[in-house]
C-alpha cells in the first residue's frame, strides 16, 4: 500500500492548483466511546451488524457512491479485526476506490487519530471526515461545491458540517437517535455555525449564549430541532489545527466548540442542511434501533437490505416491509410479521412469532418463541418458548428453552442463558467480567489486550454449533448460576449509578410509566416557573403583592418619558411626534393619560431647572419659556379635570421631594399654568378641597397658594362683572 | 481477461447501487459490455457458439442478479444470445452446403460420445424435451437450427477429417466471432437510435390540433412530440407531473423550450382532463410478453381513465424494452420501492418516527413504489422502432428477437450453482 500512496501524493502535489485532486475521506473505525459495551470489548463497533451488514459496509458504500476515491480507514481498537475484514471485502478490489488502513494502538480519541493522519501526510486537500458508524445516502456534490466556493472567498471557512432537521422528543428532550438535545445557532444567510452546544443537562432547560454573538451578527437562528449527522467536509487546516492544539480530543466538544468560542485565527465552520436525503450516526443502542428501522423502511435507499445484500444471500423485499433471504427454513405455522429481516440459513420453528425484528444468518429458532423488536445476530440458538422483547443478541448466543429477555437486554457474544431464566430489564450480559475501573485509557488497553484472544474466538465462529457448548462445559465450574442453570456469562452491574441513562439509550422503547413520570416532572417545573414569571406579566393594579413592581414601572416610565422629552427638546422634534412616542411608551408600560401628564410635567420642570439660572426670577422665566414651548404637548394629555389634578399633585411632589428650588415659586407657576389654560379653575378648586382633610404637612402648598386661591374664588365674580359690562 | 472482469464488476456495481437510470442507458451499457466479453472470449475449436453462449450467460446472469428490477439487462443478454445462435445457424447452413452431408451424419455420433459424453447427454435431453413440448410454431422453428447446429460444431472437432479442415475451422471461428460482434454492434446502434426510429413515426399518430396527455418524463416521448412539432404539426400537450419524482416538471420545461404549447397538471387531475384529450402517449419501463406494460407509477390510473373515455392509450417502447417474460412470474413482478424521502421531508416527520416512545414499532409507513403494471387490455397501441403494434402482437415481436432456449435457461443454472 505504501508505495502507491507515495505515488499518489507525488502526482497530486505538483499540479495541485490545476489538476483535479481525488476526493479523499478519513474514516474513523473507532468511536472512542463506551456506549456499546460490553459488545465492543470483543468486536469493534464498526463491524457490528446493522440489519445484517457491518456498519462500515454502509459507510464505505456511501463514500464510494458519493464519489470519494481514496479512503483512509483509521483503526484503533481491534485494529486487526477491522483490517482483516477490509482485506477480505469487496472494497479492496474496486477500481477508482482505494481503501487504505492506518493502524494505531495508542490513540485514545478522534483528536489523536487526526494528528496521526496529519503526521502521515496522506491528505492533500479537502476531505470528508466520517466515522465508521455513520450511514447516509446524501449526495456530496452540492455540499462539496458550497464548501469549495466558500473556501475560495474566505480562506477561513475550513469546515462544512452536514446537519439534518429532526425534532427532539418534547418529553425526554432527546433526539430520535437517542442523543441529547443539541442547540445550534446558525446565521440564516451565510449558514455559518455560530454556536454549538450538546445539552447534557436535561433538567436545566436553559441556555446561555454569549451576548457578543447577538451583537456581531445581524441575524441569527437558534435551533434545537437539528441533528448533527457527523459528516464533515474539512479542509487541510483542520488537521493542522488538531496538531497545533494537542489538547483537542473530541471532534465536537473540543474542536468545534474550541473554534467557535476561542475564535482561533478567525476560522469559521459552516453547515449544510440536507432535506431529502438521510444521514445518521449510530451513537447508542437507541440510535441502533432507530437507524435499523429507518433502513428497513428504506429511508436510506439505495442502502437497503435487498440492494446491498452481498453475493449469494440475495434478500428479497416482500409485502409489508418483510425482507427474507433465500434458503430459510420456516415452519408453516411460524408468523413473521411486518418490518422484519431474516438472514440466510435461518430456521424458524412452528408457531414462533417474529415482529419488527432483525434475525441474522444461520440462526436456529425453536417453536413457540416470541421475538419482538429485537436484533438477533448470526448463529444464535433460541430454543423453544423463549421470549425476546426489544433485546440485542450477539453472535453465538444460546438461549435455553423458556428463557426470557426483558426489554433493553444486551447479550454479548456466546453468552448462554439457562433454562427458565428471566434476564432483568436493561441488563448487559457478557462472557467477560466487567472492568472494575472505568478509565478511558485503561479501557482501551484492556480492549487491546483482549483483542488477540478474542480474534481467535471470533475466527472460529463458523463451527459454532459445537463451540458454545464446549465453552459452557469449561466455564461451568467458574460461573455459578448467575444466568440460571447452565448459563454462562456475567451480568454487568449498571455502572456509574445512572440507571436513568439505561432507559434513555436502550433499544427498548421508553416505558409508559417513565414517560408519565417525566411529563409530570416537566409539568411541575412549568408550574413553578409560571408562578415565578406570570406575576410580573399580569402586573394588574388589583394585585396587592405586585405593588412594588407597578411602582418600579412608574419610575421607569417616568425616566423613559423624560429621556424622550429631552431628546425632543435637543433635536427639535415636532410636538406631534413626541406625542406619538409618549403614547407608545404609555401603551408599553400600561399607564394612564394622567401618568403621562405627570411625567411630562416633571420633565418640563427638570428642563427649566437645568437651564442656567441664578435668581428665582430667572428660574421663573425659564419655567415660563418651557411651558410656553411645550404647552401643546402637556395639554394633549390633559383631557379632563382628573388629569389636571394629577399634574398639580405631581407638581407638589416635585417641589417637596426632588426639586426644592421650585417650592417658593409654587404659586407663581400654578398661576402661570392657570393663565395658559393648562389647568382649569375647577381643577384647582378640587385640588384644594381634596387637600382639606389632609395632614398639615400636605397642606403646605395649599397654604402657600392661599392668596392665589382667594383670588381665584373672587375672579369669577370679576368675570361676571366684566361680562356684565 | 482481467480487464473484462473489472469492467464487468464495474457495471455490476453500478447496477447494484442503482447508479444507471433508465432502461435505455442500461441496455446500451449492457450491450457494450457483452460485446467486449465476446471479443475477449477465447474460442475453442469445437463448440464455438456454445462457448460464446456460456460466456455471455455467465456474465449476463450476474448482471441480471445485480438489479433484477431492471429488465432491460436481461433483455439485452437474451438478445445477444439470440444473435450468437442466429449467426452460428447462418454460418453452419452456409457450411452445410459445401459439406458432404452423409459423411457428417456418420461421424457425428462417435465424436460426440468421445469428447463430451455429458454434453451430448444434455443435448439429447434438450432435444427430447423439445419433442415433448406441445407443437407450436416457435418450437418447430427453433428445433431445426438446434439439431443442425449440434452436428456441425462437433464434426469440426473430428480428428480423422481435422487436418484438412483446420484452416477452414479457424477462419470459421474467427468469422463467427466477427459476425456476432458485427451483429451486436448493430444492436447497440439500434438501441442508440431507437428514439429517432420511434420519433419518425410521430406524424402518423399526432394530428393537427390534437391534445396529447403524458405522465412523468420519458426521453422517447419527448423526442416523439418534438418530431411531430418539427413537421409543423400544431398540437397541445398536457403533462401530468408524475409524483413523487415530478419528472413531468422537467418534461414540461423541455417541451416549452422547444416551443410546444404545454399544460402541466397534477396526477390527480388526469381523470378530470382526460375528456379533452385526443390521445395518451407514454413511455414504458418494460413491455412484457403478453403485451402488459411495466411503467412509471401512476400510469395504470391514466390508462383506466383513458379507457373510460375511449381515448387511445399509446405506449412508446424501444425494442430493448420488449421482455420475453410473462408478468405472472414473481421475479418479474418485483417492484422497486424507493426512499420515502421522495414523498415527505424526513425532518418534518421525524417525530412521527420516534421509536423511543410508544410500542417501539413505527406507526407511519411510507411506501414509494416505482412501477405500475398496465394490463394489455388497456393499451391501444405499441410504437416500437419497427412500427406500431397491437398488444396481442407483442409475442410475435418477441419471437423475432429472442430464442426460447434462453428464456428457460436463464433460470436453470441458478439451482445448479
């Protein structure tokens, strides 16, 4: 392989600009997670069968059909198994499609893998980064073209992420693939990714975004209904970035978020949304279940069993989405329901019911068994009257008669379940003991150490009928009856104390009680929130406990009006416009006309006061001028007596509290207002009568205005006299 | 040989991945590949035709298995087989004239038993089977060449007369190959020009001021309509959009670009519009031996509507679409179910397919078949590159193009392997 690679590089290096560089892809044949344990202890995740074909088969088929010409498969855990699989696969012999494996034993993350690939210097241009558990049928041409064009315009656009719309469940807040809710902020015009957050905290329900994001971008859309397909089109810079930032481990958590938050060199990530095609990654058991069903429902066409079926084991699609291979031994009374896949050489006994399940090659299923929503891999023996509901059963498992698998059970390779034994829900059973300490480094080593012995074990899978029995006899002494009489294997305890996680990510549908429970919790939360937040919203005057808020509002309102007024004065805004503005403020703060009048009067007095003055006389003149200039504005808020009284009261308040300077001028200003017809006689009289019963302190201004009031009372007579004349 | 194998693999892969769209392209590529197979095939001194047939069959079988839905592959394989048989027959009849007939008949038995006892037994079995068959014009015609072909290929391997005729033999083997390749070239030519051949007949069928209805998009239909337009016929075309792939939109675009008065309608409006239509002209995926048509989905509905209003339902089909099989064969009735994403947006409906809650079984099923079967009684006329034909006449066309042996033999090797 090596010389070929060098040659390829030599060719593409020189005419790099002009010649067409073959499209390359990096396929990570290791997910660097432990979600699929215990199965992945014995076989790499990419070789696990998904509807009877190893996952990597789908990924490679897609890469090939999408026009990728060179694929570098990065093998880490169980590297030998992956390599030997590829060596014997059809992919090695295809023209115009080269598959090169890169083996590493000390990489513990995607970051390490990419650093190693950079060291090898095999990638020469844009490449597709994908992991071996992703399947898709999208066409890359559009996305690639977009990526290239962006790159041409802006050399910082180094990555295009493929995303797809998919609504998360409102109850569990997880996507249909079992991944946690994902929040993304995307610029709707440029499709630039601005924010990426895998919401690991379900209960929080809140999300904080850097406010600079809103400042820097004119428009921004926030999505929680988008699913990351884990297909990235990357430029070469991505690899060097990983090398420069040696602490980057995880593709999303470190790299993407690092770029977005730290803003390294202004590098940008863009998104490409696919609509009519399919792309998804098997992240956990729930994703495995969902994607299997999508395949059976043909969303992944043409990556569907009847098209992909390898060589001799032609699978045919029958009515109701039932796929059956040739050479099946099926009893006449067996019922195979819809959306079921049965592999070659499988025999099914009488009265057995299989629905919504996938059964692999060479299985032997006894009579009166029930298999529902389960994934039975190759060469499994299920004896009479067994019951499997929503379980995963790996290669070579033997289920003795009348044993039962409860929902969510995972049986790893060659486990034997004893007669009449009921495996409790969500348990994971393996021949290997559960590793005691779960450290990511340690675990990979562990996997590696085991891989050799296990390779040989899986190699002899063919003569399986004898095999489990042999092991069974060997292990009989060691294993007591953890799995019933004659059972072989260890039930793993549910680690990390997260029983909650188990139902979230298992193949079994979430039980109804759990859903009800969560709904209840959500409703409670909502009630709590509504109690908190509803109060200020309905800031009714009627509610005594919201008085404070109402007062706050009044203060804010006053300030706003003052600001508006001052601006109007400074910018010579027309009175009509000011009225409009104040009206809109009034509506938004839910205020009365009287409040407006008060506020405007207040601002007018402030204005007069702010104007330079040394003497009381000058101040009075200022007030005079201001009132002259803005009387129209003030009058528009004084439709009746009540509002006028309010103004007087406000005036009192001003004189008493904020602007003591005005208090000596109270009477004069009141007179002025009267002269200008801003305040009518009746209003003043009412004000006086209102104040009659008040305290002495409140009556200061009434007393001060005594003379004026006196004059007022006489005035009508004068008027009459004048009229008389 | 190795490069042939890689080319075969390449086509196999393309067929498997559904990368070749349409029976026209498939037929062409299959024919080109088979030509290559024939030209690369080493021909032994004896049983030249049989060797070629075996080689073509071996490749053909793989090709058919790669995409059983695309019937054109099988059609072309059978056509090529037929060509080989025909050429061999014509050569041997030419040779027969020059040979002493009595000598041949004497030697025949010995050589057969010496060299290939198994094969001769098979030949005898085949012959006896032929005699057991009810006497039809087909078998009577086919019997003759078979019995004539066997003695001659075997006689050429005879040692006693070998030396004198060896030169003649090698030239003959070269000639057979040459003739076959020549004929396959003709076939390829036929396939590529089938559109024009059909389009030439357009003026005979489309008349002034007529309204033509079609569904979906077919290149044959497009060329047909355009040919009529070029001949100064003025007519209108109704195009049903052909959900869910909406290829009718493309067709409408093309037609407008060529200056045809076009009306685009929804598939569901076909019945409402059919009373204004003078003729329905559609393309086909395959034409079966009984005159039934495998056509893009929705056409059965159009055919029924046409029948209801007595509108002629005309099917355009190149001869490569004539399939010698009958639609009651379950293998032929295979329909291609395509991705549901052509019907609905995955994102919009993703919450309907959340298997996490509920019973864990999907409540929403989306079925998206590609083909419809239109029974022969609904078809008024077939227009092929050789002219217009009645559905009841299709079997005769097929007899012209295919040997009956190949129909049966197609499935025989499968159980043996």
